């Protein structure tokens, strides 16, 4: 059975594959040590209200299960340090045919990615997006 002939494919309509889940080695990231080891450039902290504690907490989940480990603004960027992992590890548990883990031999012989591990991911988000001269803005609706 497959979902190709269906107009949509939800977990209740798709057969669940029996592939074994992939296993990953937890890198054991010490976030305090990692973030503390980074040297900073000399800059001015942004006074943009989006960069205030209240502004950042309004946008980002900051409880103990959050993947966001640190966030701050300098004069040009919002910088977000993330574990790249959702707060719940059940994200792919209900997916009938999750992504294969590679390794060759075709999907039928691969492990499937039903779990996640922490990864150090740092994002620099411009506080002022660069101007794209080729961009043409069209109101919606026109």
C-alpha cells in the first residue's frame, strides 16, 4: 500500500513502515561552556524593542525544555543559539513513513529517523533586512 493514489496522506490512511529507528550518539553539549567560550566583537547592543528581554521572550519559548539556549542582539543581528531539537522527541513517532537514515540499499533496508539529538546551531538574523533593488512589492490583494 502507498499514498500515491490518495488526494491526501494522513497517518490514519498510510501504512506504517516497520523499519528500525536510527540511533544517534548524543554529543553531550555543555551549553554554558560552549557559549562562554565564544569571544565577542566590540559592538553596541541594539536598543530595538524586539531585542529587550520581554521582546525576545514574547517570540521564543524560554522554558527549560526549549531548544533555544541563548539569544541576544548586537548592533546588526539577532543571534540565536539553538539545540536544533524540538521539546518533544515524539515529533516523528506518528509519521507512517519518516525520512530514511541513508546507508544505501534502498529505503526498505534503511533505519528511519524517528528521534532527534542536540546539535549546536547558531543563527544570525539581520535586524534590518538588506534592501533588494530587484524586489518589487505588490500589495495583497493588489
